[in-house]
C-alpha cells in the first residue's frame, strides 16, 4: 500500500507493523521414478507414498488495540420496538390501568409504545438509547423517572418540547394525574393530543 494512501486512510488510528516473512527459495529435488511392480496373481503389492512436509512460514500475531466503549460499563441501551418511549419509576397496577385508558382514547395500545420502568432498569443511558433507536416521542411520568437526563432537558410540566425531531413531555406521576387535583388530566390530555393526533 502506498504510504500516502495509508496515511490518508489510517492517519488517526494506531497501527501495528507486522514483519513479513522473507521468501525462501526451496531447491527442488528430483523425484525418483517409480517403476511399476510386476504383479502376479498371488502377490499383493502395497505402495506407500513418501511424505513431503513443507515448513509453514512464521507469522506474527496481529494485536488489535481495544477501542473505548461509547457507553459506561454500568449503563445500557434500551432496545425499543416502537418509536414512542414512556418512562416511569415503579408503575403500579392502577396507574397501568389508567394509562391503558389514556392510550386507547388516543387510538394506541401497549403494543404501540415502549414502557420503561426506571426502578427495574436504573442504569439506562437515555442518550445512547436515543442514538441507537428511531425515537419520535419520550414521555416522562414523574420527576424520578428521568434520572439525571430529565434535569438537563429543563422540561416544563405538560408542555411538549421538540428537540432534534423528538417530542419530549414531562408529566406528573399517573397516580397524581388520576387524582386530578389541579386539572392534570386536561393538561396531560391536551399535550398527548398534540403529539399523537397531529
């Protein structure tokens, strides 16, 4: 390979030089002519071929440098099946029933969204999850659902924020929304309609 081409292609990478074995010339020895034995009807002749062994060239093992992982060892990427991620911290059965009613009113179901419980998967890396999936919507239910990612977004409650073609929404816990002490149901419903019915 031309040195300029190698520099262009691999200028930023750590490369290793591998010594190439020198070509050895092997003198050929004439193979003796084998005469066909005369076989009589009662004789059995076995001809054993002579083994010719060639030495294999010595090779140096190539050691690849370790590349640093893009995600911390403790964090993991959530593999999504849909484009909509709903994030909770400990989803209770009555909250799940309430959520199902909301989704059905929007023409959705649990098969059309991905549910992520932070209590079950506390080491989620939201940034990598976004980069490795086609995400259109992330909705956080409750402040504790967003881990350290939610404060970075500075999302106001019940206001849809679009960043890099992803709709983000921060809502109170579903238990609090169901209690409807400060008109949370209406606020959540209006926000969800702006995301899913446009």
